[in-house]
C-alpha cells in the first residue's frame, strides 16, 4: 500500500481539495482545541485522522477527541502502516468498493440506490448518508453528536433529535420486525449490526 499521509491546512481551510489519504495529528504539538478543530475538518472531508500520543502522555488522552485511530509512539513502521490502513478502512471501506452488501441489504454507492431483498427503497440524501456511514463501519458506535457532525456538519443548528428522527425514518424503510440493521446503544448513539 502506498498512501500520502499528512495535511496542508491551508488547502483544507480554503476548499477542502487535497490529495491526502490520512492525517496524523501530533498531540504533543497541539492543544485540545486545535486538535478538535483539525479532527472536525478531517471528518467533514471524510479524511481518516489518527491522533499520535507518547507513552508518557497516553494516560491523559481525552477520548472525546474522537479520531479514527489512536497511535501511541514510539511505534514500529509496520504497526503505523497497519493503523493507517485501519483508519482508511473505517472511513472509506474497502478500497475500490462500489457496493456495500449486508445480508439482503445492498447499497450502490455510485447510483445512490438501496435495495432490501431485491426491493428498491427510496431514501432521502441524509438517510442514505447515514446508512452508508453506519454500514461502512459495522460494530462502531457513533454518538448522536458524531453523526450530527459527520452528516450535517457542525454549522447545523438543529439538535441531536434530528439524528433520532432520521434514524427512525431510515429504520422504517430498511428494517422489518425480523430484520434489524441499526442498533440503538442507549444513552450513547447508534451502530450498524449484521442481522443474524
């Protein structure tokens, strides 16, 4: 695997155009406010972001920063490469993936089409984005705030109730009493789960 790891903050601030595959944040050179800002920028642009902390400071790490991966240094080159790959997979799914398929749910990422058991399901754009994000990261729990940030952006003035409403509508369209794809994690958020 070859990928460019890094970031040009001016490009991200201007138009988001970047050829970067993943972003490493050196937490020893950033305060928490700046780190949160960079994580938000990366999430808005669907860029995998890895927070890098030293072994000496890992006990003080704040998990609410919510990067895609945490790296504790010193770290071997092989482990760093594996963690970058993992973060890229969490954000983008398998390389070259055009269709997500779980049980009888199929999501066509190029055509923006969803089918369940061969029946086409009409989703709004936000419902589609929610489904793709959750299905691309099965098992990962997303807080309502994280979903609001990644799907609506932090400039959205609505509250987290918006997420609940969209999840409820999404469920009503793709699930049935005997088939559940989106699981509620009470007092936390939601995760995608494969039906048994």
